[in-house]
C-alpha cells in the first residue's frame, strides 16, 4: 500500500504548485497526497481539522478519502470500521452527486485497490478504471500526472492505456 502512495506522491509533487488549494478550507493538493502516502496520524488529523464540516462536494470527497486512510490508525476493529464507513459514505455521496467526476472516481479506485478485501469495498474497480481511461485526455495536467504515476502500481490501470 505504501508503494502506490509513494509513487503517486513523488510523481505529483514534481508538478504541483504548492499554493494550489484543494478545498476551500485551505487543504492543498500537495498536503493531501503527502498525507495519503505517509503514515502520520497527526498529519491526517491536521487535514481533517482544516476541512471540518465539508462545505461542498469536493470537500466531502477529500474528507472521505482522508477518513478511510485515517481508519488504519484507529484503535480496535470497531473504531477502524466506523471511521472507514464514515469516509466511505462521504466519498460515495460525492460520487453520487457527480458520477462522472474523474477525480472522485480516481480516489475511489485508489482506496478500493488498496483497502483490505474483508471490507468488501471493491465493486467499482473496473468501471472506475474504464471511466478514468476514457476521460484521461480531458483532465487537468495535475490529475493526469497523478493517474499516470498510480498506473505504474495499479492492477486496474495500465499506463499504456492512457492517452
């Protein structure tokens, strides 16, 4: 799990403007990828605090992804599952409001490919990968870079299929 996040982080960081805000509450894209690729409970907590209560759909998606990652740091299986489910709900709600949003589908793909199978969160891998491939050329360069970097470790996305 660390490998895909590390590759993603390294690839994306080279192309990011450090002042690019991801959410209205000052969560920067670079910070988001750094925390998703790391093993810092404190860093995840900090970003979750910045987001607070999500004001818009993008913030719901970001908070959802952060919560699913944060679940790994919870003590006890009940807390882990509860936190993961809260994040899952936020991300899935964001996707339901914007089902063609490739950013959100990419986040779901990242989580689904790397979440423990026991969670049963893997139903959309192929569909999300397909939509990401179809929309790839029309995406922002930052998102393209992140997807391309992730495709090097992904089982569902292949870098040769992008372009």
